[in-house]
């Protein structure tokens, strides 16, 4: 596979795919040539404030409730180091390596935008950590998502000054030792630089972006799983007729219907019951796939736009504007845009899981499964077949429903009431990650169940795309002939979904 060209940063919007290429594939990162003049110019504004003895928030004042405390010029470096150390109060398990890499990337891109007032060496050090695989240990809990992801970003900044811990060459070691081995010099922070590293939404954006990438894959594959189920249940593709969906022209619905038509083309199973089927309509979980799946597509398309816009946004405070040497305090660090979007994503994925669970039930339930054996078992009674695989799907769905309660509707005032409305966006991102993982497993259960159902329809062949999917499933999970432990089968198939194996075949 060809190695991707280095990703040059200038503070531009970054796509989900670009973020993933750095997070998962260790794509090299550089700074675009045109970004350096903006970075240097914004630093000059900060240095003028220091030299002239002017007062500017975050440069020579305390922070939050202590913003009215003026700091002497001799203490400015200590102020920034103390800020990083005091804010490194994260808790819980560390973020996985891909999310940490995405955080480093997104934070570097903020600085490359040229509104942060840092020296070029700060950005160079961030990128050196990324390119040398020195990954700060960043606890996943502790952010309320206003003033940004302060605790997670403080742990990132801690590594830049050679403190805290990192993962380097697979080992958890002290940051200073890893940087020495990697040939990266720790930073000594100067005026504003600690604050410029801490204010921002990069923890929730990184976690959310990578979860969204997985969610986009799952959304496409729920169409495929639904097509497999429809074939196994001898359903009709009539509800996917283009005329129905142009009469209600939601883009996601139109796209989902078109996708389902492609997936179900040229099916022997369909032709076997086209003219002698007493049923008038299929159940909603089959008939309304374009409407439900399409609504999820629309939600995730919006969320993609939000995250990609955020990836190219200046989210620290104060911001430096060199056209008038202005230092302006604002609230671009507030995570509300992301928090609301990530909560929406969790709701959309949970709805996909909900309709999928109904299809799984329809496949195994002898009262409604169109002549398939009870619980898709060759010997029902002696064997339970896929009975408890469906129970597992119901359990995963229940958890996702709980996790779909929006974190963004909550706010706990912090910092002595100065930060009196917070987004809780990191909670939204972490919840979404878990919902996506649950969705991957429910998808695996539906694919496994549908493949079993299709096996019973032999020698009739399903649509070509559906048959290809059945073959991929069978390459991972053998047909269930007699009862066996299914946990490993479900997890292996979920891992296959995550690996992109179904994407690779379909592309």
C-alpha cells in the first residue's frame, strides 16, 4: 500500500479520514510553509504585551476566577508551568493510542492557525512527539468541556515539558526519558504558552472524530445486514422503489434506498416468491429501513460537518489577531457544538441498533420467521441455536439506550462560578465511543443470524452482494450446526467489521 504524503497543517479543516490516517496509520505530519508567518506574527503581539507591561488575560494574569491577579514579568514562565501541573488532574483509564495521536494532531493544527501566540518551537515539539511516536498518557475522565478539555490537554502539555508519563515503543515511561531517546527537547514554557495548549476541545474532538469514523462504517453495513435479513426472511424490495423516496426527498433516505436496491439486485430468493406470496407488506424493521437508516445517515452527515469544522477552528483563549495587534477574550473553547452533535450521534446509532435487534428477533422467532427453524437451529429443543445471541443484542441495545441520554443537557458550574455553564462534551464523546462498540457487536449478531437464515434458503441464491457478504461472514464464523460457545464468534465478526474487511470487499 502506498504511503500517504505528509499531512501539512495550516489550521485548515481536517476530514475524518485525514484524522484517522494520522491516528491509526501513523501518517507523518508537517507544518505548511504558509503557516509560519502567521504563527510568528501572533507571537510578536504577545511579546509586545510583555515588554510594554500591558495587562492581558492569560499572559500576565491568573486564570479563571483569578483573572484579576496581575503576575510580574519574572513569574510568567512559572505561571505557565504551574497552570499545566495544576490542571493535570485527569482520572481513569488512559485514552487509547489512536485518540491520543488524534489529540496531538488537532492541537497542533490549532496552533498552526496562527491565533495562539506561541513560539514556533511549541508547535515543532508537538509535531515531533507525534512523528516520533511519543504518546502522552492522558486520563480519559476529568473534563467538563468548557474552557475546553482542560485536564486531558494538561496531561498532553505535561509531556511537552518533560513531565508526566508517555507510551513510547510500547512501554509506559517518564516523558523526559522518552523524549531524550527520541531526540526531542522538552519545552520551557513562556508567556501564554501553557494556556494556549490547555484551552480547546481537542480531547472530545479526537475521541468523537474516531468514533464517528467507525459509526459511518457501521451505518453503511447496517444496510448490508438488513438486506441479508430481508433475503433470509423472503421479504420484498418494493418499499425501496425510487419513486417512494423522491416523494419524501430526505437525502439520507434516498441514499439508503438506493443502496438497498443495489444490494438486493438479481436475487433468486426474491424471484422464488414474487408471484405467489400471500403477504401484502413486510414488518417495519424491513420495510422502513430507508427511513430509519437514512435518518441516521443524515444525523452523521451533520456531525461530520461539525467535527471537521472544529478540527480547523481556533479554540483557545484569548485569541491573537495580528491585523490590529488585538488580544481578544472569548469562548471558542466551549464544547457545546461538539457536545450536542456527539449526543445526537449516539441517539442515531442506538436507533440503528434498535431496528437491527427487531430484525434479529424476526429471524429467530418461530412465530414470525417465514418458515425458518426456531432460533435458526438444526435441532430445536436439543439445541438453543441463536436464542441467546439475540439476548446479547438486547442487552447491548439496553446499554446504548441508557448511554443515549444526552450529557449536553447537564451543566455544573466550576472555577468558583466563573465558568458557570459547561458543555460536558467529553462525556458525550466517551459515551458515543461505547455506543459505537455496542453497535458493531449488534451488527455482528445480525450478520451472523442472517447468514444462518440464508443457509436455510439454499439452493436458492440471494442477491450477489448479499451472497458475497454471507461468504465473508462464513470465512470468520462457521455455520451453526450444533450448539457451541458464541461469544468468540460474535467478537471475531465485530473485529472483522472494525478492520474494514467488508469495506475492502465492497470497494
